[in-house]
């Protein structure tokens, strides 16, 4: 078995790694639109975040009074998924509990991610199932990054690149404190209605739009080309890069990092979903390349 799988439809081709079910390539008409994973800047491409999103207080979660180690964004991005179904234009990858996950997250679970390509699009249908006999606390997120610039021009303030939201968002986001925990203090964001002009200096930390009004974000180039992310049942959105790194990440989350000072059970974590025994929750996210403008 190879460590990646490829799916294609016409001139749209995607490749996913079994490690993390992570898309590592998305090409439309021969052009790559996913970040390369250059370790000089950030060694990932588009990881899935599960069973938590963001940092956990003291790098641990508490379940029934016991602390379990939990890395930022959980363990799915570093776990090997299994191919359970494959066709030329789609593939379903699955992760279930194992001794390693149970040592960090003492719950049975099934996380299934189906990736499919169409003309210019790469879509994901995600299913989280609780096969256990008690509620399953989970968070799910998608963290794709794209080359910046992706359609010519420069990566600089005033160079014409922007993020355009479906609706105007609040021009303030939580500050991010030590260890990646969220603070109650807010940071002003230079939103112009639904548009965030991009400037590398904005990104000392991620810009986290909690309970966003928008379901769609578009990373737009001066030419009018855009990379669009549309999320279903992911209430929180984020925009992130490093000031010196030539990529931009558009993210969608069901949950978020702990607030600084949180010391409760994982089931009490703010925005963590609780899935009933035997139930399945479904989430969807689609990436699309648009050659024209708005």
C-alpha cells in the first residue's frame, strides 16, 4: 500500500496522505493550489483537527478527573487512516480508536472523511460516529493552507490580496495568549465590511472569528481569481499565516482552543460537541478555485 491516494476528475487532481487523511496536493488545470509543506515555514499542507481544535490547558484534557496528554489540534493529523472505499474521483478514509488514541482520549469513535473532486473543486464529507455508551465530546476542524501569492503579484501590504467573507464580520477577535490559549481581551481587526485586506504584519497569531456569520471565505488575488472555502456546520472561522511565510491558511472549526484559566472536564470545554451514543454527526467543507472575480 502506498502512503498516498490520488483522485481525479478532468483536469482537477488531488492527492491525500493516509497519515492524517491530509490533502497534500490539489491541482486545477496543472496549477497547484495547496501549500507545499515546506518545513522552513510550516511542514503541513491541510491537516484535519480532531478530537480537539486548538490548544488545551497544560497540554492535557481531563476526563472523569484524570488528565490525558493532548497536543494542540489533537491526534488525528498524526494518525494513519485506512482506505475503506475508493473510486477514480473519490475516496473514503477512516480512523477509529486504538491503544494510542485511548491513552490520550478514552473514548471509542469513528472519524470518516470522504474526499471528492469535480471541476475545480475538492470537497470533504466528514462523519463522526459515537459507537460508545456515553456522550462523545469532540471538536473537528480543517486547516488548509494555500500559496500566497497564488496568482501572481506580491505578498505584501497593499498588494491587492484579501480575504472576503460571505457577510460582514465583527472587526475584533480574541487575543491569543501563552501556549495558544484564547484570552477574553480582544484584538481589533482592520475589516472593511466583509473584506480583510491582507498584510503579513497582521499575523502575530491566528485571527479567530468565533461564531462567524459567514459560511464562505474567499482568498482573492488582484487578478480577480479566488480560492473559496465553504463550510457546513463549522461555526468558527480562522485566518492564519506567519509574517514571513509565503502561504495563507483559511480554517473552519466546530470548536476552539481552551480559554486561559479553564480547568474543567473535556465535556465542559467551551464549544466542544457532545455526540449521543450511537449517533453520527456530519460536517462538510469544499474548496473551489475561481478563475474570475466576484
